[in-house]
C-alpha cells in the first residue's frame, strides 16, 4: 500500500460486527494488520465520513470505510 493510495470499502453482511482492523487486513491482503492499526490510530481512516481512531471499532453492514 503506497503512501498516496486511497481505498474505499463498503462493508457487507459477511464482515459486519467484526473489528475494523481485521476487516481491512482481509481486504488489503498485501498490507500487514499492524500497519493498518497504525494508520487507524494515526487518524488516516474514516467510517461514514467520521474520523475513526479505534482499531476495535466493529463495523456494520453498509458502513463506508475510507483509508
């Protein structure tokens, strides 16, 4: 995952109620979970347009995640 790349994901029924860091590590298989956690904690992620800094956030079906 390059520094200038941006990704948008819409959470489906299969991944709802799962921690956001786990979901993103599945969706971005080439990126380590620890790196994803650092991105989240560093304020580089939004859920439905709102800043999310908790790697423990549990996603819901229909959430739009931008990283």
